[in-house]
C-alpha cells in the first residue's frame, strides 16, 4: 500500500492512494472527472493545465500557479489545489466575465488556464498593474486569439478591481465580495490547518526510488518511466532556505526558481537578477523547478546553472550521513555525467557574497524570448577596480556537452584593463574553449557567433561608458 | 453581443473529445507507426504484442473489410500501410487496449523488420528526381515568353518558405460507438464530417447511411482537421465494428506532431520585369510545393497558390506554374490561407528585390500596381468592387504612414544597437472553394412549441465563432431574442453531404442556408398571422422584437403565442434549406473562369525592431484597414483578424519546422517548436473596418474573415529584413522564411573563423 496523499481539491477534502509520481492532471481529469483542466503538451510549455496550489506559510494560505501535467501528486499533499471548476460560482467571476465580454476566448481550450493564472494574480497582489497581470499569464499559450483580446480582458479586469482591492486588501473575504473567488475559499485556511495536523504525504529516503525536485524536466523527458516509478521528493520544507552565513549566500536544495527570483537577499546583492530571471521558464515552472534539480539535471543549457557557475558556486553533497563539498564547475564530467555517487544528493548550494565592485550580467537568446530553451546563454561576474578587472568568472551554455565554465577566458580577463582590445582577445579565447553542435536550437556556426555577440553584450550592458558600441557592431 | 459558447469556455464546461463521458467498456486505440521515412516492410509480427497485458486486439490492413483507401482528391493514401512505408509516423497497426498505457507498452512488443531506403525530404531534390504528385499546372495571361529585354529592370531570384505546424491545442481524436446492425456513430474532432463519413464507409465497406458522424466543437483546427481528422476517426470506427465495443482514439501531442501534416514548405523561382518607375509589366514564377508522401489536399492548395500569385496587384503579362512534389514527409495539408500565403510571399519578395534594384521604396511599387475595377485577374475573373486601392490609401492616411516612416528613420539615426523597419502588406483573397462543387450547404431549423429555436447546419465550430454568427442571422431573420436559439452539433444524419468548414466560407454558406430555412418558416408564420389577425396581406406582417406588426402597426400577438397557435393549426414549424453560391465556375482545361464569389481586401502597416547585437526582434505594431463587409459580429471578426495576424507572424518568424536528413521531425514538441506567446505578439495591433463596404454574397452583407488576415503577417517578415538593411544598407538577403533569430544574426555577421572541427549531429 502506498502512503496516502491528503489535500483539498476545490471544495472537497481528498485522500488517495495513487502513486505519488502520478501527475496531478491525471488525477484531476481521470480520477475526479474534472475536465476543465486541459492536457495539451505534457511538458509545462503551454499552461492549459494550470491550477492553483495553495499552502499554509506562516499561518497564511499562499497560492501559486503550477502546471499540473508535470506536477507529481506527492507534491499536492497538504495543499489546496484549485481547478477551474473550483473558481466557478453561479454567475461568472470578474475575470470570466471580462473574457467573455472581450471575446478573449475562441476555441476555449486554453481558456481555463488563462482564467486560473489571472485569478492567481488577482488574489496574490494588492496593487494591480496591467503589465504585472500580463506577466502572470506568461506561461499560457493561445493559438487562436493572438492575445489582443486577452490583453483587453486583463485591462478591463484590472481596471475594474484595482481601486477596490487596493483599498480593501486581498483578504479572502474581500476577494469573495468582489466576485473573484467563490464563497468556500473562506473555509480553506481552517481546512488546511486541520489537514496538516494529520500526516499528508511525506518522503522517506530510499535509494531505489527516483529523487524528484520540481520534476519540470524529469516529467518532460521521462514521463512514462517516472510515472510508473515510486519517487521521493526533495524535502521542500527543511531544505528550503536562502540565507547569508559568514561570506556566503546559501541556498537549500529545494529553493525554487521563483523563490530565488523573489528573494530579498538576492535582490540586495544581485539587483539585476530579478528582471533577468524573467527570461527563464515561466512563472508556473519557476514555482516548481528547484535549484538542485536544475544542477543535477545537467542540461548543457541550464539557465540557473549558468548563472551559478559565474557566481562561483559550490555544492554540498550528502548521502544522508556524510557531506562533501565540490565546486559546481567541477561537478560535470561529460554529457549528463556527474561527480556524484548514486546515493548522494545535493543538500545546498553556496556562493560568495558579491564584493562591492562587482558587475554581473546574464544573457540568453532563444527562438522566442520567453518560455523557451536557450540557443546560447552566458553569465559573467566581474570585479572591476579603477578600470581594471580584478577577477572574472564567465560561463556559457549551449556550446559544450556540459554547462560550461569558461576557465581560460575567465583567467585571461583577470588583471586586464577594461578595453576593446581586452574584449577582443577574450572573445577569441572563448571560441577556443567551446565545441557547439548543430541541433534543433541552432547550427554550430550560429552558436559560435551568438556566444561572441552575447559576450559583447555583457560588456556593452555593464560598461556603456568604457566600451564604445560603435566599434563593436 | 455575448458569444454564449464562450460562457462555457471560461468556466471549463465546454466539452472536447477527451472530456466526454465514455460509454461503459470503452477501449483505447494507440497507433503503431513507421519509424522510417522510406522503406519496405519485410516482417511484421504482432503476436507477442497481442498477448500483452490489457491488449484486446491489434489491427493491420488485413483487418479492413472494405478498401484500404482514404485519399480525398487523389486515391493514393492507405489507412494502414501494407508493404511500403512513405514517412515517419505513417500508421501501420492499431493497438486496441484496455487503457492508453497498456497500448503504449504493447507498441514496444511489435516486431518489425524494414528494408530502409533513402528518403527525400527536400522539395528541389524531389523535383530533380521526378518525384511528383501529379502534372504541373500553369495559369497565364498576356505574354511572358518574350519581351523581357523590353523592361527597364528584370529581377530573378529564389525564395524558400518553411512549413507551419497547426498546433491546434486539442489533438486529433475520435470516439466510435457501435450501434445495432453493424452501424457506428463517430464523435470526431473534424472540420469535415462528410469526409469522415465517406472514408469510413469506403474502408468499412458500408453504405454511408450506416455511419453517423457527430461534431460538437473543435479545440482549434486551422485547416489541420479538414482532411487529417479522417484517419483517426476511421480507425476508431474500424476497431469499434471489429470488436463491437466503443473505441476512443486520441493522439498524444508527440504522436500528433510526428504523424500529421503541416502547412506546405515551398521553394520558388521568380522573374519580374518593371518599368523604371516601378510599374510591373511581367511576372513569372514556378512554385515547388513539398506535398509530403501522399496528395492529401495538396493539388487544391497548390492551385490556390496560383490564384493568389499576384496578391493585390494587376500584372498584364503573367505565367505561374505549380509543381506538387512528393517527399518522404507526412502529407502536408490545409492550413489557414490554403496555399495563398506562399503565393503572396513570393510576389512580395520579388517586389522587395525589385525595389532594391530600382532604388524605389517597395511601398511605391506596391501602390502603383494595385488592382482596380476594370482589370481582369489572370484567371479570367473581372475585378469587381475592388477595395485594394481604398484600403491601401486609407491605411496610409489613417495611420499617417509618412509620419511612421519618419519616426523609423529618426529612431535608426539615434540608435546603434537597435534598428527598425517598416513594411506595407496589401492583401487580396478570393472567397469560395475553388472546387466550385463544394460551395453548397444545408440547414435544418426547428421552432419548438415554446418558441425556442434549434438550428443545425454543416458548419463546424472550432473557435472561429461561426455558431455565434449563425445564431445572430437566425435571430435577426425571426427578430427574436438570441437566447431563444441553440446551434446543434454538426451531424451527418441531420445535415447530409456537407462541405468541410474551410476556405473561410463557413459563415457564408451555412449562414445563408440558415437564413433560407428561417425565412421558409417565417413565411408560414406571416401567412398564419395575417389569417389569425383577419388581415389581407401576409407580406405586410412583420415580426419585430418578438411582436407581430401589421403594416407597421403593433398588434397584440407575441412570439410565443404565435408559435403555439401555429402548431395548434397544424402548420409545419421546421424547415430544411439548401444554399449554393451563385455565379461561380472554373474551367480547368483553360484555367479560366469565375472561381470566387468575391474578394476580401485590406492593407497592413507593420513596424519591427531588431536587436542588432543579439539578432532578436520584436514586431512593434501592426495597423490594419480591413474589408469586413458589413460585419455580423464585430467582436468575433476582430478576434479572427487579430488571431490570424499573429499566426501569420509566427509562420514567418519563430515557427521553424526542423527535420533531419532522414525525415525525422526534430521540432517535435512545444519546447522545440515555438508559437507566439503573449510577449512576442505585437504590442500594438490596430484594426479599422473599411467603411461603406458591402457584399451581396455574404449573409447580412458580411464578408468572410477566417483566412485573409493571416497574410498581413507577411508584412512582419519584410519589416524585419528592412530593419536589417537599415543596419547594413548593402545587405543582399537571401529570402528564406522563417526569419529566425539565427537567420537574422547569420545574415548580419560573418561566421566566426575557427580551426576547431564542428561536429554535426542531430
């Protein structure tokens, strides 16, 4: 018998014995016959299966959007899962009403996902803005409307609710009154509290099982394998922290991309990062994907890994009894080959607190700017003093079998004057370090050229005074 | 006006194939398909797989009681492969299982030995090897053989255009339910219920009346379910009748992407002759169409390429030839525009290249050559009510084109890292199926005794709002509240011999049929009301907002009472009606005639911004004047225009189909095939309705809307390459679409010289 998974699904408390590796979408659609949530891509790339996942954090119910097609049931334990059916009332809610008014739905297949995402924005923000609300829809794809009518519906929704929500606040009671949420939401807080008293699903360490972080790549690559296995989930509670200790910033293994993006600590030390993180995945994926998962998945174009490489990150590996520390740049031995024993897992990731003179930049180019996998990505971390590079770390993805730390280029830049000449030589050295291949994300020639351009882009973005653009393009 | 179908969409209550409650004992079908693009089956052993857990049966071509043939125009397509394999994804066997999972597992237990043969994927390669679907077709007018040396400027070139995945969000699927007496009901996600019915009858060896096809709605189609919903529906019916159990077949996304055809990639050669002022004197083009492994609708699609080869322009001397080439790819098929976009893209490319040589802006050449009343299209039809010039001029005035252009020039002066480009895109698109016989439709209207109205037509609702339009025209005909009207599923038992909902004609054909049926009933109502009210002239009876008027004077008789009384007096409250588009014909031995009821016109102004350093871009704005006729529903029409534009932009920018040389699709998922998202869609889409347009062929004087706006997306391509040229003025760009960020960057810069060997792998 598999452990029981207990959670609240819309207005119903649910306990089930399905495998924790089963996807939440399968459970919703097949077991519960709630067919409003749609399956389209099974890789978190379209948002048609988006649902809300709410959990108690500091005695408050905090909702996030997740893509249920690649969300393991085990992770639903102890949460409030809301599908489109769980938002329906007798009359249409405000976002539903405005979608109808503006013709923001044509074939209707993507629509429930859009309504969920917009509702998420409305219930988690106090000061509405149209742009932010649209950002909340970044993970939702529509093939019919061209988005113009959807944007109009968002504008109307936001404008209608902006002032009342701002003055009244986002307490559930107000959201119900303002016709954003149905009545039963008022009992969810208590429901989750009583649920958490009982045992929801908890992971036990067992070497034979697959360890899953967010599952956002594992479920895409190995759907049938993963769903027929038993899985363990990275401990999302005890390994979930971002802190500063001595001279290091420390990230627990289960820190999600979105937590990383929103962290006050990271905002303080790496202020540009929050914005650049928008180039990575989509909000629902960032809500699930974990730092450790990204690193251990060893994709050669892993965005966050590329950033961490430039931040000179170190990994703390453990087999539950012993710990071992290894530089992230030494972790990769070849394509998807890691310096990691079978029973070891990543416990935390550390990197040095940036000095006061640091300069950091991340560049990524993909076919589509958002929610796409990079053709090439690169990050740079430079300490510059009086026009000289005191230290340099530069990384690049999509140009080698592994997420690549550009060792020689980094070394070369050290102690050099910041100039076009230095950059020119660095570009040449970088080319000698890479070995891109042609694939669906671009030809090898393109990836070489693109890395060249993106390294230039680092310098133009960071040193617009020192680097003459005219000489570079 | 509220589109009532959408009320269900926003609540997640609309049902699609995967949402229907299945009858007890429903089985699931999984397809075993060809792993090679070209080969011969040496051995196929299904016995091991048949013994697999949860497997009920596995069907091959040997299990087909009728003909193993589903070709629509040309009979060249088997339902299940026999000896030869023609593309990766070609269905070989149908695994029938208790669950999809069991079926998937059994796939790996089927043993197949194949003699693999070299695959052709490139269209020019196919042409050189003589691999053709059928003979080339030529349309011509005037004389293009001679006189080339008389023109001031002659430009020749090659254009390569990529295909496009439909990416309807709902994958292909069907549910077949057995009925008594070896009959079957198929619930299908198809644009063409009769196409499915006819193919199923043929394969099953049954008369068509034993097969009922029912369609509620589709989760997007865009042409991809006109002909290619058929195999899956027929397979489910085949399994259903063999096993006498309901069978559901729903393609997984990866199966759908691998097995189904897409918009046709084309390669074309053109030659254009102009005066030094920019007047086009002659145009010659040869279109090589990559049809894939079988004909599907390719020949009709190619013909439409030839119909739209000069877009909105009048060119006195013209010769265009289309060659449909057979390759080892899945059969390419209908997709919004149906070959028209490729034809228009090539003439716009020719104009772009001519403008470089003439040193005249492309917009000047476009303007100078627009078709006007009195001109004749080269296929024999006279231009009537041509709005080409009106739309073009209105776009220039309304959007202040000169100012927009000035702004672009100023921006480019001030910015080194970003360059903008601007382009105009006129569109002229013919409405009617070019196979004239398809331009017919039926409707069945019932008025129930409570005054509610049921309407059945051949139209399929796939998001384009045709149900809303039909509802509107019926409500207006009766002058009753729209809430009284329900549009029924599309069903071959209620409406026979339907034409697919395609070619933008859904609302025209079916709306007109529904109006006729409604008027038939209305006449009976008028006649009865006159008698009831003791009036002499039934034609002076009018219903206005559910109240009966006589000679302009309100009476006390209301809709519900009227209907009840009509019923009580034994007068028929139902009507079946038929509509066929008048005045159309086409002679295929001469390739002349009057193939279109009318044309739709419009012009778009497109501005793009290219990031010169990174090779990425955004489409900033698309501003359109479009000829909607008298719109039945402006919100529906606006949505069609906006959606079409963004889909058109996707086709020519980021949507890139990548195959390796063995014919394997590499862009085989949503993570590798990218369609526009909310950020990459233009920030600003402005659409203005052309004023004072009317149309005698459309219901309530409306014009068809589905396809024409798609082609405004072509403007995005030319605005991007203009921006690139604004960075590198001498740049001689090879016209290849889509213009991906890779193509932008590789065009702008020399490749990096490297001594390191470059490995090629796929």
